[in-house]
C-alpha cells in the first residue's frame, strides 16, 4: 500500500510538471517534487534505525533532513 501511494505522488508530480507552461511554474513544481522525493527517502532511511518511539523520531528527522537536502539539491 505504501508503494502505491508513493508511485501515485510521483505520477502526480510528473503530470503537474507537464501542465506547467512557464519556466517559473516548472521550477516550482520541480522544487516541490525534489522536496517530496527527498523527504520520502530520508524518512525511509530514518525508519531503519532505532526502536519504539526512537524510530518515530528518527523517521521524522530523516524526512525533514531529506526534504531540506532535496530542496537544496534542486537549487530552490
């Protein structure tokens, strides 16, 4: 179920990118996509560590850090 949700989000980002007509709109969608992708990957990595409530904290921290890294990598 999680994989289908992630694929749906990625597909929606791709469709939004295709509908954007100006370079500014394309950049905004690209920045949002990079942030979401980074947050998903960061959350997945953070979830691999810790246990109990520590795992939840690391998952949230990984999602925040991944989102920031994706945003910076996209040059936003």
